[in-house]
C-alpha cells in the first residue's frame, strides 16, 4: 500500500515558487553529457524507465541520472534550483508555475487526458447501491477530493454545471486518495474523486464510476509533461534533443506492446504484478502541441488558477 500511495502523490498538485540557478549538463566520462532527470512515482514516467532499460539514452548520446521526488511542486523546485535538469510534472502545475513567473520551458510530453470513459484513468466513484448516477446528481452531495481549487475539484464543479446541475452546490472535503474508498464505504462522503490504481481497486470493491471530470472538461489535452528552465534549454539544446529522441522511441515501444506497461510498473514502481495487469495506464505521448497545453490553460484561466492567457507556442521548447 505504501508504494500505491506514492503512485498518486503528483495528482492535482499546484506549483510553488523557487529561485533559479545555473544548471549545465555535465560530462560523465568522455564527452557524453549527463542529464539529471527528476521523476515522480507515476505511471506516466514509464517510458523513461523503458529508455533506461533499453539503453536508448546511451544510444542518443547522453547519460541519464534519475531521482524521484513526491510532488509536482517539489520537482519544479528541484529544476529551478539546479538539482535537476529535466523534471516530470502535471501540466496544470507547470502552467500555474509559468503563470507565477517561473522561466520554464516544456521539453516533451508524457501523457494525455483520456478520450473515452472506457479508457479513463481518473473518475468519480460512488457506492454500488448509490442513487447518484451522473454529475448532475452531485449537487448537494459531499465529494472527497485530495486538493481544493485545483485538479479534479474545479473540474467536478464544471462537469456538474455542464450536466444541468449546480456545481456550486457540491460540497467538497479533502481526503487523502488512499483513504477515499474507506471514507466512501463508511458513508462519510457520497462520492470520491480518484485515479488509478484506486479506480481499479474501487471497482474491485463494488464501487461504480459516474464519469471522468477531466474527460468532461479537458479532453485530449496534455496531462503530464517534462520541463526544464529556459536557461538550461538554451545552453543544452543537444542534450534535450537526445532526451526527446530516446523518450519518443520508448513511448513508441509502449504503444506497440500492451504488456510493457504492466511489466515496467511492477519492476520500477513496485506495483503489485496482479494489480499492474488490471489497472488502466495513461495515454503515453512524448510529442506535445500548443493546443494540448491551451486546453488545460484555458480551463485554469476559467477557474482562476492563472490570471492571464499564456503564450503556449513559445512555452514549448524546440531546438533552433
């Protein structure tokens, strides 16, 4: 259970400020640069582990050193402070950070939000015998979320409004995601907002899903990505191109072989092998477009998490 807790800690994270310092890629033996990559314990990072296992980074001409931190803000702080060169984080967290003035560039994509309910890795769940059957029914009910004002909480309210209910009438309370199923079964809340692997664990416990609030509000959008500081990107274009090349190669492997993700999750994220076979994995995608960022940014602007529109085209790094 401890490792399962770590798998969800990046969800719905906001961004915090940090100071910036110089962080050049350094050689580690010969002329091969070393890139410090900071990951979170999330399944969207599996292509990095695939690239490491298959020596794709070495083939592309870089050494990659991986460290793991437990939240998006911690990872952004590490990148800003120079202890990491490239960091994995939620797209919303990155955009909030940029909106606060942090000089970050998007290096590559990691995962996209879902396109169908059947593939959703996020959902609002209720008891199997609950009368709640749609988002509209959540008005006047209490929903457990793991953070207020960001991530799924504003998405749930918007989904209720879109379904003809009153989003402002939804009562939300903060509950750690690993404790949500127990809270629902104890009837302390009427619904819970969870993500994998708890979506699968909830279904195995007899809970039912009424919908994916991110699918309802931000379909086919960037969900997680990789960032670097503008300074690092300007000074280390070759290293970033190599990172993107290897990451893209590994992402293609995962797309081509459905058995890879469960095996990698069991090996590198220490997920129970049986559970790893049952859960849904995100849509891995190393490419990223300004439109995919804009969907998230426009919703963040709508709910007040950023104050003005961002220049998404210039936010995405590309070698000159």
